[in-house]
């Protein structure tokens, strides 16, 4: 299969279920990867293609709901579809509140599962694209000098060149030059564009004080 083929991980301790799902997934053109326990799955390295996890609730050792918590922290691009031989309302509510894509009770209709997998793979593709975009945005921000970051912070907070200059003790002309380099390095087409970038950076682990002057004034 192609290195970009979507991957469907399955964690279920029932060999017959894994065997059946492996054939079903492969027939759809996706790459199936099977595990009999949560521990086996966690030992597998992260992948960077659209992917999802078909997960049994009842597993030896770490159960499916506990594994979901680990996945949510470590693999944001991996939607989870739960399958279970039994299920109650509290279990379903816990899984869905934690972000599960779907919760299916065995025996389930294959078409229902395939529809859920398609939706999960689409969500994964979106998440991966956003991650790539954020990586590029962080790299651009990292290329700014300390002074350029100061100027960016004040500009996105709504200050004019003269006001930025007063804050930093430099002339408006110098501010204009720094601002131009910020726009160029960040690949921002307008101040509105730069403000959006600053908002994304502030919400994705870049320290807010490095971007915003004093809170989300923009």
C-alpha cells in the first residue's frame, strides 16, 4: 500500500473480531493494523497519515476507556470508534464526552462501521492539516527577532505605529520597518491576517505574553 494510505487501527482481544475487521478494512482500501491489547497499541509509533482507532471497551489490562484518555493526550489526530459486546448509558456518555467518534454495540452493521470510519479518517486529515499549518506558523514566528516580536505584539493589540514607537522608545519610521519585516516573515497579507495568526499561536503553546501585549485585545 502507499505510504499515504489511511490506517485503521483495531484494538480488540477477540481474534475472530480482529480477523473479520481486518478483511473488511482492507477491502475498503485502507491499511488495517491489529492489536490484542492496549499495551501493544501504545508500543506502536505515531503515524502521520489519516488514521483512526476502532477500540473495544473491554480489554485485558488497560481498558478501552482508559486508553481513550491516553490517546486524547498524545494523538490528537486519531478519532476513536468504540465497539463493545455490552454497553450501558454511563459508559456511552463517558466515551462520547471524551470525544469518541461513535459507540457501536456488537453485533453491528458493517456499513454503519464503515461510515463511521470514513468520517473519522476525514476528521483525522483535517487535524493533520491543522498541525502542519501550526508547525509552519511556529517556524515563521521563531524566525522573528526579539524586537520584531515586540512590534508584532503591540501591533496586534491595536496600537498605531506612533503608539508602538512610544511604547518601545523608537521612532514611528523604525516601527514601520520592523512591522514590514514582521508581515514578510509571517507571510501575512494584512493586519487582520496577522491578528488571526497571533490568535492561533497564543492558543497553541506559544507563550501568550510573547504575542499579545496584555490579554486578547484583538
